[in-house]
């Protein structure tokens, strides 16, 4: 193990120099939906308020609101202020409306105000026994929450978790789960604090090689900035290598590459079967493939959301 660390001590500075010669890998421009952005601007404060009170991630609340209500524009939301697709269920004695869903004439709850829908959504998750384990997760673990909601049966859509994760990542909704962002701490202040907190002499991460690429595994509390400081990288280079925007949150066990990813997977990896909660991005990280190439290999547009059981080409 010591020999491996000694080896990388001399190899990694070489990668740092090369990083300035690489053409930055850019995420393909996402066309943002203006109605989604307007919805986020309007209801982010309410979602944060419920997160602080009930420990439901604001990112999850906003993503579900967008997905279930068409950003407040679908017929159910307009007629009943129901932004989360909550059905009447046994015991509901409030107003209701009927609409086609799993059945041609399903019963949905009706509210006087959108704020009442948000409150009922929080109560529904808190008091519904099947969602109890979600509250053991970190409030910043939006991926765990998305997967948990699907597994607990919030929706019958096999791609439900993936759709939530894609919305959260496309619109950077994870920022609303971050107390530093919400308190308005400036980027320069955050950077200086991060450098002070992570300044160290010895590495705390073990570098590895997979698919011919050097990487480390993120641990709890990591950021791209802290890993960059530890190994002498510029944070922007790590963001480019891993194809993510500024302030993208790292989760425990995430892969962080120190090089530009490849155009296709190495042999023998030919195909991948999509599992619950996976996104095109997480699959691209797993195999060290550039995200845009994964879309191209499978002849998919950037609007494509993989469903559980889909088979994707890797090379």
C-alpha cells in the first residue's frame, strides 16, 4: 500500500500539469424550461421552510412539485391546488376532485391554497408509515430520498426516482438543501473557510485506477474543493473532469476522477442494465464515460430519462 501511495505522489503532479492542456469537458447545454424556473423561484422559500420544520429535503419537495403538477400548470393543479398528486385515500374527509390516473376516475385531494398542498405533502410523508425510513437519511441525500420514494410506492412510474434526480441535478435544486447557500455566504468566504478547514499535509483519500483513469472515492463531508485542495488540483479542473457545475454536492462513495473521462467503456463492458435511482450521469461515472458520448452511443436526446430495466450501450 505504501508503495502505491509513493508511486502516485509523483504521478499526480503530472496529471495536474496535463489538466491545463486538456480541453475542458463541458456538459451539453441544457435547455431550461422557463415555467420550471418560475415555479422554483415562487416556491423555493416554502420548500425550505418545510425542510427546516420536517426534515424533508427542499430539493425533493420542489422536484416532486414540478413533476406531479407540471410546475403548477396541469389540470389537477389548476382545479384543486394539488401539487403533489396525492389521492384521497381512506380517511380523507376534505374536498376532492376526480381525474384519470391509474384508473379512469381516480379521487384526488383538493385544497384552498397551494400552501395547504405543501403542508399536506409534508404530513403525508411524516404520517405515512411506509416513508418512515426516509427520515433517517441526511437532508442533503436527495438521491436516497428519490430512490426511497419510488421503492415505498409513492408513484408507479418505474423511472420516478430517476426523473426526480434529473430535475434536481438539471436545475441545481440541491442548493436549497445547503445551509451555506441559503444563508447567502459568499463564494469567496466559503472557499476560504473550506481551505482553512481542509488544509492538511497527508492524504486522507486512497487513489485508485479503474478503466485506466485515476480516481478517489468520496467520503462523508467531501466537496470537490476539499479534494482539489488535498491533491493540489484546481477545483474547476475536477469539476470539468467529472462534468458537473459549481456547488454540485458529493455523496459518500461517489467517484471523483482526476482525468478527463473516455469516449466509451473499456472491454469487456458492452452493456449496462439500469437499476432504480440511476441516471445517465451516475452510469457515465461508473464506467468512466463522457456523459455526452453515453447519450450518443444510445442515440438518446438529453431529455431521455432511463427507466429500471433499460439496457444501455457502453461502447
